[in-house]
C-alpha cells in the first residue's frame, strides 16, 4: 500500500463528515480518482455511515437533552487546538 493510501485512509471519516479543508478534500478526491482500492474503501465507509444514520436512530430522552444543553451553556465552546484535522500532512 502506498503512502498516499495510508494518508487517505487515515482521514476517511474526517473526509466523509466534511471536517477537512477544501484543499485536503481536493487532494483526497484526486487520490481516489487514481486509486480503485481506496475508492472502494471510501465507498464502503460512505454507505455504512449512511445506513447507520438512517437505521440506527434513537430519540434522546428529554432529561438527558436538558442536562447536555445546561452543560454546554455553562462550559461554552470547546477548545479546538487538539483538533486532529487542523494540522498534519496533506493527502
């Protein structure tokens, strides 16, 4: 497996969730056009994510939602300095 493949696979979920920059997204898309094995892997993960989103849905109990909302209001936004998509190598 090539180095580009490892880099692309390491970012598969960030790519599918739209959590990477446009430049990185473009780099991964370029790699996928040239690498059928990675394209197959990304396609599988994309379909799996979609299936989970559609079929594995549970309602959050109101009490839990209220507690989470209170917690988030009290603690403000999270620190993004540890964001794994913020740095590192491009694919």
